[in-house]
C-alpha cells in the first residue's frame, strides 16, 4: 500500500484526476472502476473539464460502478446511474453503452449480481479502480462484516451508512436499506486501486485501514493485500498517520 499525503481536499482531487487522465491517455480503452459519493463530486468536475477544455477522449473508455441502490430505477434522481450520468457521463464523449452499473430493480437480484461480475470479467477486468471510504471502513457497500472473499451481491446497507448518505435523500426514511455492490474480492481483482480520503471524518478509519490488522471489521483494510494500491489523503484525513 502506498500513501500520498497532500495538503487539502482539492489537491487530493487534482492529483487523482491527473492520474486518471494519464491512465486514459496511456490506455484509451481503459476499464475504470468508478465510485459515487461526495468525495467524487469534485473529481468528476475535473474529469469533465479535462474533456471539455483539454479534449481528453473518453470514447473508448468503459466504466463499472461499484454499486447501485436496490429498488431505485435508473431514472430515479437518487440512483447512482443518475448521479453518474449527471456528474460525469453527459459531460464527456463516453459511450453510454460502455458505462455499467448494477440494475437495482432487476427482478432477480442474485442473478443480476452474478451477471455484473461476469460482465466485468468479459471486459478483461478493471484496470483502475477508484474508491472512496465510508466512515465505518466500507468500500462500495461492503459494510463491516463483509467477507474478504465476497463477490458482487445484494447487500444490506449499515445503519451508520444510511445516516451518512441521508442528507442526499433529504430524509433518512427515504434511503434504501439494500444495494447491489461489487465484492471485496472483486475490488481486489483490479489491476490498480486508488482510494481517496479527505476531511477529518475519515481520520480514524484511515488509520485503522492502513495500520490496523486486515479484518472484516474494517473492510478497507483488505486493500493491504493488494500489490498496487495507492491511498491519496489530505492532511486532515491523515492526521493520525502523521502522528504515528
Ligand atoms: C459509493 C461508494 C462508497 C463511498 C463512501 C464515501 O459508490 O462506493 O463506498 O465511496 O461512502 O462516501 P463520501 O465520499 O460521500 O464520503
């Protein structure tokens, strides 16, 4: 695990955007593993800008998102499909047919999850997986207790995560309790992983992720097992690491 500490949120985002842009230039057919969440908002602004201003070409790029809420249709404004369309896809020349998220309203969710996992494989696997981290250590919706060898599946969203994302829904009662998420083993299959952590809310969990034991209690600690994983953190998130 490599760790890069930068002064603030914006410098973390700029560093990650540059890394992704260079990866696209090096491999225009790159398969990106994409995430949602507040940390990603500014990243997608910079990637959108890279297309409109710097003419970075997304036409051969494919994306696989980590997760989607169960029960939300793609058109639902709270769905991750909607989030991706609005924040990234519509601002670039990516082909929508090359952008994948699990279908949260599939009639057979187990089958949908297995098909999603298979689709990642038929695309040759994920070249570069971008991750955020939950305050409880989740990656994707692999909440504490998720098996380290888990694959794409329907999963329960932890109560603390429901609270974390409630502001986006306006009300905690509106947040779905389940999602289809790619598994921890699926994430670890990615050729390269980059995790972004910014702000004081991530300080405690980042220290546990990097310096604690690999354990299902902190799903992100599984990243210690990956041979090519970079964590980019701002000073606030890395505070306990610098002190160590
Ligand atoms: C969402 C996802 C989550 C978020 C995490 C951090 O697709 O994968 O694991 O990355 O909850 O969210 P923010 O960035 O809002 O703190």
